[in-house]
């Protein structure tokens, strides 16, 4: 871990957060050289932290061995310039294993993903997260998404027990529930917007004190993504509205055509702009030729900004 707890908290609480896709070669294997180039390109832009092997990075499709390599490479490339956050989760024991691998590789924290498949009671979710937090000394950000949704009382319990829990990433988009968590837990945690295509929720997030979010489209339109974030924070409603109408609404419409396109379209976009990372792994699938042409037209719109 390169950064102190305070430094990580500051980084994830103010500034655009990047979630790079994971590079695979034509055989579907991790492509280290391509990934190194991608990360160098990423950190040449105005971002505050790098989240590797996240949802956009297909964490759910990676083996532990691949994950170790991805985090190791990220830590080497970023080289202390920004905090590096990796993912962990699926079950208590696999979550501990991924957290250990991230810590050994020098990551500054983990994004704790929901448990795999089963429906979960609140006390079970708290225990799931608590055990993984207790198994690592690095920072933990809980991803409140899917079958891992914690309510305000549960988040408070977890925050009280786990000093290394530094943040909560919203993946549901329920502004009422998130506002209850924020008002209950207060500034004990940092809050991150994390629904797919988070920009579409950005104005609502800011209104309740969530000042940052994860940008997936940064993978292929980084200049526009950074501009949108800056104008949002400046309160420039006209520019935010224009970009939302011109790019994000049609992008979300395209994304919603098929489950998993929140990731697949990002890989397709990266290829269109000349930074290919291979195809997504099953169970995801790549967009059709027609859908890629529509995405290319949206990228042309983004370039105007």
C-alpha cells in the first residue's frame, strides 16, 4: 500500500474515478503489454484513482492467478502516482483470497463486490463484509449492489466494526435509500456513485453530497468524461444537460438493449477509438455490427466536446 488511509479517502471522495477494461488477446488470455499501455494512457488524464479488475474490468470472469497479475501490473505502472484499488468478493473465503492477493501486490484498497448468487439477509451481509474487512489491513469500499444491498442500519454496523472500511459505492441508484445511508452514517465514509453509466445519475448524486462516481465511458471518450465531471462540479447545468442529451441518454438507450452491455459496449468503444482490448468473456457478448456503428456515431458526438 502506497497511500495512507487519509490520502485514499481524499482521492476517492473528490475527482473522477477510472475503471479500466481488462485486456485479452485473440485467445482470450490476459494481455499484459496491452494492459500496461492502457493504464499509462489512463493516468495521463485527470483522474483521482484507478480501480482495476472491477465490474468494467470483468472481475467476475477472472481467475485468482490472472487477478494477481492484473493488480501487480497496475501497481507497477501507476507507480505511486494515484491510489490503485482492486476488487474482491463472491464468497467470504474467495473474498479473503482476492483481498490477500491485492494487498500482497501493493494495492491501496479493495472494492468489495456482492456475494455470489444467493439472496442474503442483512445480518448475513454484514457478517460477509466484516469477515473480509477483518482479513485485510488495506482500505475497503463496499459495493452496494445486486444481492448485496445493505440498508442504513447495516452500513452503520459495518462502519462501527471495521476501521478499514472507508467508503460505500452505490450500485442501485435508489437515491432515497442512499440519502438515508448518508444522513445516518455521515462523513464516517466516502460515498461514490456507481450505477452503470453513472453520469446519468450524476446530478442526483451531487444533490445529496456524492461528489464523485465511476466513469466507464472514460475508457473510450476520456476528454468528454473529464469535461462532463468538471462542468458538473462547477454547477454548469447547461453544459451538463447538453452532454447528457447528446451522448449519455442515447448511450444508455443502446446499453439497455441487452444485459451486460454496460461492459460490452465499453470494450467495443475502446476498439473503435483504436485502443482494442479483445472481446468480453462469457457470459457476456459483444455488440452487433449495427450497434457498433451506432456507438461510433455517438463517439463522434463526444469528440465535439
